C-alpha cells in the first residue's frame, strides 16, 4: 500500500493511525536472489514488489554531503573484485560476491593539516540548494511525498574521514579537530536548511551514524552529549521551528547506552533496531512510551529457523502495545542468505494477518525501499 506523507507523519507521531506500516526496509543481501529463483520465486518477489509491502515515496532536498570532490579512480574492476580511490581519496576494496559497499583501506585525515586540504568540500556552496529544487520539492510534498533532508552523521563522517580507531582517539587527544570538522559541516547544514525552511517545512530530518557494534556504541553518552548533540540541535531546532516533526537516525548495532543522549539531540525515530545487537523495540516502547518511534526491529535471523520461531517473533514484536503507532514493522536489516523462500512467504503473510492486511497475493504489487 502506498502511504502519503501525512499518513506517515501521523503514524510516527502516534496521531491515531489506522494501523502500523509493514515494509521491507533494505531488501535482500547479495546472493539471495539466485537462491530464491532456484526455489521458484517470481521476478516480482526478487524485486520485493511481489509481497505488496507498505511504503511512502520520499524525496531528498538539499545536498549536505561533500561537494566539488574528485572523481573516483578505478584501479581494478572485474566480476569478483573492485579496487579504487574514492571521492575522499581513500583506497577502497570490495568483494562483489558478498558485498555492495567498498570498504576503505586508507583514510585522508590524521590531523588538522590533512583536514584543511579537504575542508572546502564540506563548506557552504550555492550548488547545494536552489529555488527550483525547493519549488519541485514543494510540489511533490503537496502530492503526498515525504520531503527529507539528510545531515551527515556526527560520528559517521568522522569515521569515514579518519577511520574508527583514529576517530575515537581524536575525541580525547585532538578535540579541536573534531570541533572544526563538525562546526564546518554544521554551518553548511544551517545555511542550506535555513534557505529551505523559508519556503517549506521538510517532513523529516535524517542522519546516518552506524556507530555501534553488537555489544555497544563506539563512543559513550558523555562524548555524544559533548560533541554530537550540539551538532544535531543546530539543524534540528531550525527545522523544528519551521514545522518539521520527525528526526530519524539510522544506526546499526547496540545503541541502548546512547539513546537518551540522542533524544536530547532531538532524535525521535530510531532504526533499524537490530535484536542481535540488543535492541528490543518492545522493551524500548515500554521504557520511552510515545517519546520515540521505530522502523525495523524484527529479527532477520529468525527467518532461517522454524515457522514456530518466526511466529513467536512476530507475536512478541506485534503485541498490542506496539499497535498504537510509532512503528514501521520490518526486518532489522537485509534479508540474509539462507532464508528459505517458504519461510519468507510465511513471515510476510503472518505479519500481514496480524495487521489485518490479508494475503499478499490478493494485493496490488508494491515496494519502496524504506531505509531513508
């Protein structure tokens, strides 16, 4: 089912939605398509459209990433591997058989001098937003499309530029560097979002962090409050004053120790809420009530187990307290290899049954990737 921006906002703000959404946030992992074809999947199933998921169309307004950056350089590119130099100047490598994102082997920033060489890519430039883009977004918003702007993650961009280890050390040993990077990006965010907010209120501010592993985030609440919360608030308070109601953070892993700090920074939607990382959306709902909402939260690994375990997962996650709103039910990340098509079909139909949606085979095919 295609939702409108108004329906989506009402759902995520607990404003008496008809029912929660049920979607596939990310889609299948590399290799699953071949497994499912061998098990009789249709091409619509492979493309996720065949399961008639809920979705809301969205449009990203404003370029808040780096600009005027060098083109990627290809060093090696064949059926199995990709090696190159990316737009940050990092040497990256990817095994195409198992991955879709090249991983960096080197990083451009070790100290202030390195940062100053690339700082211009993160500063404000008129190319980041235009009156025509804003007018186009306004027309789409009037048609029911979610209009979002995405700021760079306060931890994520530091990790991308410095690497995880050096980034974490720099919070203690070179805080001036951290402050200059985040301050530069924040100034750009504010200038772009100010221009947008004169014309329309975006529906959602988004941020990507991916700052946690299975057991804990890579920095704790004290550092989040000192460095990242002020960075968030400069953008969030601006768009909130203009009428924006949603601030959504994407971070894998166990974010429990820093949720309170990020709530102070304005975040009110968390996803994908990985159970394997200790994220339990039912426990979080009981703890925080309607203060925060979620997307995801259903254990992707249970799909490779028994139907009884799939049913138990859905019965627990889709209990009455979760049906009040504030949730887009979906897997906590990509559908893993080894998921039997039969199990996935059972999962989809049982979840739809609990939401009163009926068998997916009788519904109109639809899917829009809900990882935004």
